[in-house]
């Protein structure tokens, strides 16, 4: 992807809440993203997904040409789907938690490192300007490190 105007081709794995309510609408709003397909074994989830190429089988979806996989499947399948995407030469964005075990998380990170691909865990709010400001305030000693915090974001 050396040309900055090249569209990023993605395949979304999982059309549950995170996939259908968060990722699919967000991807549709980004003009430089092409949704190649969405994959979910549940026919009801696929029916709710709207105008997108819909696939039930992970292996069939992995065979398509795209640059990155978004893994929004049940946590118990994160490792298998993300590892298969990396093995197929795709970058992977994995919803949190990354995997259901520390061993699988280390294995996935190692696989990405060896392959030269990126695996990113979906801690999107870590990059939100509000949380970056809080981090700077803590680092500067102007705010005591929180023991526990609870927050809520809204787009309304």
C-alpha cells in the first residue's frame, strides 16, 4: 500500500453487536475503505448486515483478496480467526480482549512479528484525545494515577 490514495480492502469477521453496530457502519463512512465482505455463520446476523457481500464460512472469506481483517467474533474464536488471517498474509484488528488466554495472545503477537504484519487490539479509546490528555496530566504529576475509573462515551 505505497500509494496513500489506495483504498484499504477489509473483511469483517463477526456480525454481532461489535461487528454490525460499530465496525460495519464506521467502515462504510470511510471513503478509503472497501468492505470486501463480512463473514458470520449466523444467517440472521448476515440478513441484518445490509448491502455487503456476505459469507458464512471463514475459509471462504480468507480466500478473498483484501488487506486487513477485522475480527469481531466471539472471544473464544479471536485467536483462531486472527491467526488464520495473519497466516493468509492479512493485517488483523482484533476486538478486545485479544484472546481468551495469555498464551494465545503471546502466540498471536509472535506470529504477527515473524510475518511482518500488524495485529492491533481494539483499545480504540486509548488513542482518544481525552484519554491522552489524562495520561499527560498523570505523567506530569498534575493528576494522581487513578485506582479505578468509569466513563461513558456517546456520539449523540
